[in-house]
C-alpha cells in the first residue's frame, strides 16, 4: 500500500543551540525577556517549541518544528531582537547557531530527555510547560515516521531560498566551491535528508564528498 504523502505541516524537527563568548543571560530578568521575545517569534513565524533550556549563562537550547519558515530567518529575527535588548559592548553572537535535524521518533524522545534537564527552574521546560511550549506527549502521539523523512519538495524550496538570498543561480553555486559548500551545509543543518540524498541534489556528489564538506563546516563554526 503506497505511503500517504507527507504533509507540509510537519516541517523539520530540529535541536537548535546558540552560544556566546559574552554573558548572554546576566540575570533571570534577561531570561524572562528572552522567553517573551521567543513567544513573539513563535506567534510571528508559526513554529512549534517542544522544549527549551536557558540554564546556562552563555548558551541556550531549543527543540523546535519549523513547518512554515526557514530556521535561519527565525533565528536571525530572534537573535537581532535580543541583541537590541541587551545592547552589548561588541558583538553578542560571533558564531552562527547550530541546528541538528531529528531523524526519528526515538531520537526525538532521547532529545526531549536531554533538553529537559531535571532542574526545578522556570527557565527549563522540564519544570514548566505553558503557552510557549507544545506538550511532548501530544507531539509523540500525533507524529509518525513520515515526519522525519527527507521531503524533496521542501529541500528544493530551501535551495531556491538560498539562491534568492545569495542572488545567484544553481549553476553559479556549482561553479563556486565555497558557495556550494555553504549551500550543502545549510541543507544539512535545516533538513532531515541524508548525506546521500543531499549529494543527489548537487548533481550526484558522492556521500564521502558531502561528509567532508559537513565536517569542515562544523570545524569552522
């Protein structure tokens, strides 16, 4: 029996982490403000938040699903707004955020346990679930494995957006190794596609080449 087509509402499920060399959260007032900004972003960009952790002074973690918007745009808006609030001396975020696609329901369950550290704090979703978060129980009972499959249409939309942002064509990307590698890494970070599936999109680049691109990009971030 053929599989039902994947709904575009599923989107990509991602673990997002952002760190800073400066104090990101100097007080709980900062954390409150960050959560308020996060809630506004959630309403504006229509993404789901399943877990969060703001316990570190220098970093945060978010477990999200992004059915309507590229995670890069969501994070750009979030980080710029928070930076404007903090008014830091120098650049608050010198490194790009990291996002890890969640590839299966089992991986999602493990990630929920990891992010939901057993800390009795309102700045960790282990303790507090309110209007900002979607219940993990609801998440796990409504998702199926189709939510974690590589969706060709979504990947092509991501690629088209990358080309638009860089004002170039696919031919330009393939002719420019640095631009190609940036595009490959962007798709690796924002989709659940395998290295092989990403390579096929880039005119059949082999899995080994994609793996090298990803490893180098991770080292550079």
